[in-house]
């Protein structure tokens, strides 16, 4: 039995007037997604435990069968694990976004205009040279996503994700609580490092948004997970462009290969990600394929791009993976999920239930379509996602 999980990050939404009062999932041309829904079982699932933030960290833990209420320590330590950044027991990791804040203090862009990895890494290297010291290390990552590891750093301060305050004043949304002044000071000092940096000068000359400062959030101490081998007797891997998912994979004892050209946006290397997933399935029995683009388009507030991202996921990931599984002619279980909603009207995450389909194959030459959207079961949750995933995967160890 091969177990395959296909995740379109942030696909859930609300009706959008520009889409004829449909959600992007309803408006998208996605025949494979609707085929899986028709030929499998579709439920509305709760991916975010009550009282926890609706982040991709918490929600993707659920889609891998982990209860974040029992395991979660923070987003940044997961990403540090994905980037193979060592942490001691005293270390606190922070997610370090490169952001664009306007002169009048508005969070204009949580990703600094989707800055490139090369540009982002150059800026973070300058941060390390200027602000880094023993016990305070800036680690370059992918695009706008980077990591700060702080020996003895503040772990309990309330730090909002920048994508949750898009188009809002920074004042009133700055880190608050224990040692807030230390965190705010680093964010403020980064402005001078970036102000006349060659990367920003070039971006401004090209009409692009500059990275005006860093934004620190998602902090926590190192996290531990029980491995897939111990839980289910399964080996396999996670295919993703982002360190968050790679970190969960490594903590779960799963492979997390780097795919050339995987960006986490619409320009990602879909074919390369599919090929990496199928290479793992040739050797192992489990793979989790994560596509970030719908979430990014939701954060941009762009309904048309989000709809297109869902269509790309359908055509360039769902279709070739399904064809490969069917051509083998052997038993498989395919799980189609989204981790949370990222409504374009809000440009942030929300914790409402999302659809999930589970299809057992081969299914042969059946041609059927069914709804895979936010209105399955009238939008009401039927179970926790982690519980359903555990139920499915536990059959592998029976």
C-alpha cells in the first residue's frame, strides 16, 4: 500500500465577489480534485486545535497525524530543524521575515515583494555581520523566510505573524510582553542595516518593494516528535519548498529533499516536486507533497492568482501523481487536503474547518465529479484531521 498526501496550502477561503460570489476552490477548474472527492470519502475536518493559532505549522502537523496541542513549541524551531540549524536546550528560535513597512508605519508586504532567495540571503548575511554576536545568530533561509537563534532568548513574548497584520499599522502590533524591548530593538536596528543596502537600492531602481526591516515572530524552543517508523512502521518523505515542512519531516524521521527551483510560489518547479515524490514512492510507502502557492496568493489578497494556483496544483501535481499510482495497478490511499483557510479578503489565516478527501485505488476508468469546497457537510467539522489521518495510517502497521 502506498500512502500519498497532497496538500494545497491555504486553499480554503470565503466567497469572493470578483469570482461571482464563489470561493477560489469553487471557481477553479480543478477536475482532478473533484474526481478524488467523487471517488473517495470527503469530510470537513478541523486542523487547528481549539485555542491554538491557525498557522501552517499547527495545521500541517495535523495533516501528518500529529496533535499540535501535545507536540507544538513554536513555528521557528520547526523551521530551524528543517534548515538543519542546531539548537541547544537554552536556545530560542525566531522566524525572521524580511518585510516592507511604509514610511507611515503600515505593514505593506510581509514578504518584501516576494524577494528572491539570493537577495534575501545577502541581506541576512549583512544582518549577521552587523547585529550578530555570540548567542545571537541570523541564519539565511529561502526568499523572505529566515531564522534567528537566540541563546536564552525570550520565549513567551507575544509576537504576531506579519502576514496577519497586512495593510495595518505596525504600531499596536509590535511584540508585547516579556522582554519585548529587546525584540523590538533588533527589529529597529535592522532598518539601518537595510536602508542603503545594494540589494534594496537595486530593487527600488527596478520598481520593486525593498526589505525595510526584519519582523521577529513564531519563537520557541526545540521540538520533538515520535517518528513515522515508530508510529506506523512507514518510511517516506515530505516534498516542500519551505523549511517549515522540511522541519516537520525531519522531526518525524522522514526525508525532506531539496528540489531545485522549488520556490513556494507560482513559479515553483511543479514537475521537479512530483518527480521527487515519485522517486521516494519507488523506494518507500509514504509521501506528503506540499504546495505553498495558494496560501501566498491568499496573503496577497489576489483571488484570481489564488484560483490559478489551485488550478496549477490540480493539473501539475494531482494529475501526474494520480496517473502514476493508477498505472502501477497496485493498492494505494490518496489523501487530498488543505491545511487552513487563507481568505483573500483578510490576507491572513482563519481556523474554520476545511475539506479533506480520502480515495482508495486503483479506481480505473471512472469519470465522476463532486464538490471539494468549504460547504461540504454545510461547512461543519466532522472530525479532527489528525485523528482521521492516524486512523488511516494505523492500518499500515496492523
